[in-house]
């Protein structure tokens, strides 16, 4: 049975023939290849595209290892494009495996150091060449954010677009699981085992745990060690464990370095921690939410929060010892907000009060400050609000922000959607996750 990714597929279909290179990015095993080579390819065939006009290259396959050089990849594609006035579709999997190389006739010693990087032949040039051909549409998947996403504007001169693929959203997961379980039980399964498609399709919980743990050993860490030439690097393990243990908690590289020194007895420099955090971010394993001062209307340098790309992977990394629904709920909300096109920060509210003639300055956290265009929403996340005292605690910061933007509490247990007397919206977590427009309509 196929797990449909209708929203992502529609996004790709809307991009057909637009003159852009489509880069489909995301963490390994999140479904990029299936989306492109199965769902999108089936769409093309059903639309009447001839099979020989769909050119597929799986660079992860050993048989295609010779094509992992841009010149050879370009030569191969030129032999496959059919010039008959009908559209050709080039589909390339894991394009970051196509490594840049230095042509033999170039002597770097004779080139100014500032210009040496331009001497290498890169895959961007190959994709741009075919993008500019008439009746050729180019698509590629990739698993490195810095290589692919940050270079789109410069390398493709504004003619490239990124389509980010994530593990299954809860709505996609729910559609797959709902005939078998009620929504709340489905939510608990999603928080525990996440949304990687191959994991979702497994029924046995032990199989799920083994699969997720195996991904770290055989895919994610192996990729990082090889790509970064780290060898058997214990720092990577230590930094990854520290981040996964503290999702949703304010931290910074110095704090992580101090924590690792206490845990291991080894002193790590702050810059080393920053480098390894960047490696994990580039591999889409984690992402960072910066702090935002809502009164001062500016970002703060530190501390900040990290969130896992998938809660199942996070739990597996910690051997399912820290399945804390409060933090997992916050992680899932963060990922869903990104999926729905919001930029997401962690809010800080600075308040100044006076008592007994003394000036008091206090700081209060707002879980998320999200923006999309001119829209801003302040969000508090609460797994359980059992009484009025807890409700007052969750709404305190929202009541004292002092502007007219929307303010929302997302409740992990409660299902009703309403606005209270202070204008604060309340919505259950399941309803928020199942309805991508829930915040706009609240």
C-alpha cells in the first residue's frame, strides 16, 4: 500500500515547465526518491509522457558511480535527451554525490587564490545546461542543505527552486493509521516513532525501534563521518546526544561544551561544537530556532533551541529512554509550523515592574513567535492543562505582550477550539496538526 504525499506531489506538478531547476531536499529516508521516481513519474506516465522521455539517474546506485563526475553525467544525459519537440524530464537522485573536479589542463598554481574555486567543474553547470535546453525539465533530490539550498540563488542565478520534503506530517500519518486507532493513540505513536515512511509502514514496535536505530548507524552517522572525513569521531556522537537530549531547551555551543566536559572529562572548544552543530544541521537532522525579543523586535545572539527533524529518530538516538511528551509535542509543533511555511523563533518577553521602591526586570518565555508575510502569531505549547493555575501560567506571557497579533495556546489533551475573554485562542494539538489552516481560522 502506498503512502500518498498529495501536497508535495501537487507542489512538484505545479512547477512543471517553469524554467527552473527543481531541487528536492530533505533528510535521508524521508521519501524524496519515492516522491520523485514513483509518485511524480507515475503522474508523468498517466499524463501521456513516453517512457523514453523520462530520464532517470540514481547516483546512489553503485552501477552509476562513473556518473558522479559532472562531465560524465552531462555526457550521459546528452545521449538520452530526445529532440522531437516533446518534453523530456530529467530525474536525478542524490545529486550531491556528483562531486566537483578540476580539469587536467588547469594548473591551480597559476591561478589567483581568490579565483581557484571557480576552476572546478560542478554539477550546477550541468543542471543549468539542461535547464536552458528547449523542452527539458530538470529535477534532482539531495540531502545536504548547505550545498543545495544556500547555493540556489547564486549558482542558478535565480532559476532554481527548493522543494523541502520532510518526514510524514501528522495529517499524512493519521490518514494512514486512523482506520486502526483513535486519534489520540495515533498521536502518541507519532510522537514516539515519528514519520519516516518506512518506519510508519512497520506494524511491530520492536521493528520500528530497530529500524530507526539502524538508520543512525548505517546511514546518518556513516554519511557524516565519510563526507566530513571525521574518521571514528566521538565528538559527533557526544554533540548529537547532547542536542537530542535537550530538544526544546535553551542552549548554546558553550553550554554544550561545558556539558560534554562534565560528562566525558574532555574539554571541547566552543568553535568545535559550532562546527559539529553545522554538520548536523546540513544533514537535516536538526534545525535551530533563534530567540526573538518581542518588545525590542529583534533577534538575540544566544541562547537558542534545537529541534529534531523527526521525533522517532530523536527517541531512537536516546534508546527511547527520554520519551517526554511535553518536549516531543513542542518539537512536532515546530516542525509543523515550518512545514506550513512559517518562519519560527523562540520568543522572549522582557518586563519591567516596581515593588517596594525597587526596579525589577523579568524575562518570560513564549514558546514560538511565528511569521509568514505580514502575519505574526504567538504560540504556547502545553501537553496538559489540568487546572486554572496551569492555565494562568501558560497565558501569562501572552497577556502581557501588548500588541494586537494573534495569540494561541495549543493543548495536548483538550480538543475544543475557542477564544477566551482575553482574546487568546485555544486549540487541541490533534486539531492543529490535522488542519493546516487552523491558526488562520482560529
